[in-house]
C-alpha cells in the first residue's frame, strides 16, 4: 500500500504533558523502516503544528483548550479526507486521543461523499465517551468517541461538518476496563458493541475480534481502527498518561492486530497516547510501532 503518515503532536486534551512527543518517539523507533520492510511505500507528511498549552488560557474548564483542539482537528479532518481522495492509507500518530475527532471526521466526510458505509473499532482502556456535562476533568481526550457518535458539545460534534460521523451500529469498543458511570449510560443508550477486558478473559481475544470483524465486513465499506496504547497492560507499555492495570497482553495486542490485517478490511489506522516522558527507553513507542506493523501485514513467517 501507499501509506501516508500524519503526526499530530497534541497533548492539550490530556491531563498530563508529554504525549505531544508521541509522533517523534514512534518515528525514532523506526516506524517507516518497519513498514517499508513489509513492502509498503511510506510517505511522511510531518506534524500538524499545535500551540503549546503555555501560550493559551483555559476559558471553559469543562472543555479545556477547546479552540485549539477544534482548530487542529479541523485541519486534520481536511488532511485525512485528502489522503483518502488520493487513494492512500492514512496512518495518524498521536498525540492524545482527542485527535481521533479530526481523523474520523475526515474519514466520515470521504465516506459520505462517496456513499460508503463507515465503521470504527475503538481499542482502549477507557470508553472516551464523556461529554462536557459529564466530564470529571474537562480533558477532551476523554470525549472523542462520544463526539464522533454525535454526543456532547456542538463544537466537537460539528468538526468536519454538522452530522453524526459514526453510526453507533457500526462502532465497536474493545478492551475497556476503566469507565465512568455516565459513560456506561451512553454506551447502553447508543447500543454500540462493547467488549470489556473481562469479556476478553472469558471468550478470548481472537473470538472477539473475529466476531467484530465479521460484523464490520457485512455492514461497512470503510473500517477505521483507533488504537490507544493504554489499552495494553502497563507492564507492556508504561509510557501512557492514564495507565490502568489489567490490560491487553503483548500477545493479545498482536493477535488482535494480526487478525485485523488478515481481514484485509481496514482502510485507516491511528495510534495515540504514547508518552515518552513516562516511558522507559522508548519501549512504549517501540511497542506501538510493532503493533502498527502487525496491523499492516507483518508476519512471523
């Protein structure tokens, strides 16, 4: 494939500094070489410029740094739509998970323009389905999944256009293990497919991702995978801003991504929340590159 890398060094949506260095950390870990070795052609567009928090003020403590996040995500949405228009595969490197609003909005616009059905697999320790009325922190990286499902502040739900970006019936949440009460209510009300880490323990990662992919292949034409590194257990990837114990194992993570690759139905991918400040010798970025390679076709033999 022709893969187009877009970096979004944004940490404005997070509660801790450092994820703005995530795209650079993944590049330093050799992402381009790993993908080239598989046989892909890789182009790197560099990073979308993002203002640092020290140069801004917080006007709304329920939606911290909202204007700059909206600006960056709007630019990202246009960039991703253009990549899709050119027949390339978008690979977005975050940054905190608020970048997903821009990525998914661009993909949704492309799908709408070409009358394609669009679906999202969200792999995360957290549901990211808070809104400005439910958030305990005001950190927007806890809101992107809700926003693309049409829930929450209008400033976020209308990035890239005033329409719901993802139909809940074409969305799946995998690996969740830390979810707020209000988020649980949104998950139940929207009816999105959801598989907790307990479900993975009971039924196995392969059975769950196989079920999700079977449903996606039947119902969508374009499939986006949004992978938050904190979905993985901190013993595997310590360099994340919001670690939660009991996550996906190293082998489960690769199994999920390899199964997605075998499906040959993924049309875009993003990886978020790598935080080098909290990492050990760039190990989390190395792991992030490994799972990207698995998702894009790397095999043991």
